[in-house]
C-alpha cells in the first residue's frame, strides 16, 4: 500500500513538473526594467508560442496586483515556419515606493489556461533637493487640435439658398442703360425734341437747313409712329396722299386748315433743304408753333393705343419683361423647393427624419457622441476618465467652504461652463493630516448640503438631488444625481464625491435635459453614462511589500 502511494505521488510530481515546464516553454515573461521611480512606466511583455489555428486570449485588466495598468498595447505576432509567436505588452506603474510583485497572469490558449511568471518591481522615491534644484511655476495649458467630426448641415442650407440667391441676382443685376428719349411715348418725345429745338442755336447762327431738317424729322417721326408707317422715306407729295388714306381707314379726320399747314411746312422745308432757299427767324418760329398745333390736332383724333402700340413703349416693355422674368424665377424657385422637398422626403424615409434633422440643423450632443474621445488623468490623487475634449485647468475653484478648510491643495479642471449643453468638471484635493482611513466614509448629508450650496452659488434653481452610496474600483464615496434649472433651461446631472485615502475626488457631469421619446436619442444621458463608466481611480493596494530600510 505504501509503495502504491509513493508511486502515485511520484507520478503527480512528474505531471506537475512537466506541466510547469511546458507552460514555461510556451509562455515567456519579460520587463524592460525592474527598478523605477514613482510614476514611471514599466513595460511588461508576455509572449506565447502557438500553432496557426490556436485561439489565444490575453488578460485585459486595470490593475496587476498592486501595480496599475497605464496602457495595454496591441498584440504583435511573429511567424516561424508553421508556428506563430504572439507578443503582448502592458505599461504598468505604481505611485508609492516599495517592492511589488507582478502576479502570474492567466492566458487562455484554446481550452487550456497558461500562467505567466511573476516578476518583482522595485519603486523608489524621487529625491528632490530644493537647495540645488530650482522651482518653477506651473506651465500654461497647451491648445489641442479639435478633431471633432465636422458638421455638414450648412450644405443643406446652401442648397436651399441657391435658388433664392439666383433670383436676387437676376432681379438686381444691372440692366442695359437706356436714354431718356427711349423711355418716352411718341407724343411726349415730340414735345421733348421741339423743346430742344427751341433751346438750340440754329436760328441765332442762321442755320436754316439744319433747323428745318430737324423740324420735319420731328413731324415725320410722329406721323410714322402713329398714323402712316412709311413717312420717313416718303416724299412730301406721297406723305400727304398716303396720310389722307391712312387717316380715312382709321376713322381719323383733321381739318383742312391743319392739312394745308402741314403741307406748307413740308414744302417750305424741302425748298430750304434742297433748293437752298433762305429763311428768317420770325417765320421759322411761326412754323415751329404751327408744327406743335398740327401734332396736337393729330393727337386729339387718334384712337386709344392698342396693345401692340403699348408694347413699343420702352417703359411698358421693360415692365412686361420684369414681370415675365419674375414669373420665370418664381417658377424656377418653386420647382427647386419642390425638388428639395422631395429629396428631403426620400432622405428622411431612408435614414429617418430625426437623423435628417440632426444633419441639417445640427445636434451638438450627438456630435459629441460620434467624435473621437480622449483619455487623460487629472489632479492629485489622479482621476482618469474619457471625455469628448481634454479638460482645461481652471483658475477659480467651485468647492464648498467646509471642504476648502479640510484641504491642503486643490486642482480643478473642466470642459467649459456648467450652463453648456454638456459639462464635465473634476476637482481633486488632498486632505490635511493622514487623510482617510480604510473604513472612513464621506457623510452623505454633508456632501448633499455642500453640493446644494455650490449649485445654488452657480445660479442654479429648482435643484432636485438624490443621494446614494457608491464604490468604484474599491474607492467608496457618495453619488448625487438629479436635475436643476439654469437660464430657464432644464439640466440633468450626476456628482461623484469619492474618498481616495489621501484626498477627495469630485466629478460633476451635467447635460441639457433630453426631450426625446426615443431612448436611443437621449444623447445627454448617453454622454453622461459614457463618462461615468470610464472613471477610474489609482489603486493603493495594502498587499504591497514595504521598502526595506
């Protein structure tokens, strides 16, 4: 019996030794250094040999024993014939001096669980001698390039405005300049030209030919436009003959005296122009006066102007052209609006009306959810969280007087103002004395009263606050959530006050209250929960090894 037991124990020892040897051959653990200063990064590497079809899963965790994981690097691979070697790196550190063991980590290989080696890391304090090393003020903040997703809603407004812009341009563009004479009706034009003839210097300079040429042109031009259309190229005899016929056909009758005076003026003008006959100023002025009387007599017996005659008027034609152009523009704008409405309807049917509304009019909170978020640490003791933008250090601190008296140093960071659509603020402060003990907790009533005064000091009204105890990564604290009003707008918020041994971390997350029936579109709540779930605190594991004196 004893021999059997000894034999069984021997087989178990051989199996355990074989398994450990096999694990060591399959898994290798390395560090780039085993002695660091507080806060420095140690790169822990784990490599696993496997076949091409093997499933390998490396651990993902925020702490490794007493050490904190700063960053988990992507898995790298190396091909070796029909084998593959997978290599994974972790950046770890510790913010307190001492010796710390990196525990054995579990790697899943198919249905087997492999173990890495444990490694000792020594952390030493940073020696600071203020007598030899100069002290410098805190550096200013650095602007970070905005990498948020661009909004293209302005493009749809541009498409809507293009037809309107075209209409405005067409209606206000500079038209062809026309002279004053071209805008006058025949009768008004005749009086205007006779006035210019009176103001001219033909009679003073005894220019009889030029005077009568202008006078007969005025008469012929008027008759050509109103009675007989070939007046300008007709002789005097032809003009008188055709004028009688045209006036008879149109039912127009002028006196024999008017007709004889017209014939006398035209014949006298022919003698002056073609026979070089002389004239005198008195008779010239009488002829000018008789011309006006002839025009008036013809004008009185003219029938009302027809549509065709009105179309010949420059001002009338211009008005008609403007009306026509305006009508065409309005039709074009209407067609454009209808086409845009149809396109918007199809677009809304394909991707949903709410999505179209966000693209066209913009949705600031949705844009924040879709942009790349950034991870950073803030204050001391540090708080790590994800946010749409890096929080900026604030000059003034939003903290109750009671907590200010308890603290030795205060740091505040924020994304903007608490009245913004979305706001994240972090305040960290170290406490006087030894800080919090392991079982110490923040009094919820004190936290509630303090934060009520803080929100009230910022101008908030109608504050509703619910309290609850919370624990994150082993750090205990108080969670306050509720609503408040600011500048006639409703806001939702969550405040975390966490007792982190050497100090207190306060995180404020607020957003403009969601007014959406669809829960998936409550982007304020989604933003708040995303920041809340990303919050982590430094680990102060009591299982660390104390540094030997």
